[in-house]
């Protein structure tokens, strides 16, 4: 689509990444000529990490609110 390139992953790699056919993968450069590939959007990952940190800090308050 657009300027994208379509690639085929070996089935074992797709299972390891937990990706489905047609799912978008996110690539980021780790070092010149080296990339990290993830099925998780880096923006989502940062938000999830912030949420986990908040839950850890306010665990007792969230537990009280859930009662």
C-alpha cells in the first residue's frame, strides 16, 4: 500500500511474533543496518508502560475504588 513493501515471514517467525496475515509490523532502527521488528506499535507500548507504572504507584487506591 502506498510506498510500503510486502514481505513473507516464515511461519515460525510469525508465530513467535503472534502476527496474523495482513497485520502491520512496526520496525525501528536499532543501529545502522539493524532493525527491531514488533507487532506492537511503539506508541502503544509507551502508553502501556506508563499505565503499568501508574497502576503500581496507585495500586491501593485503585483497589479501594473497585470495591
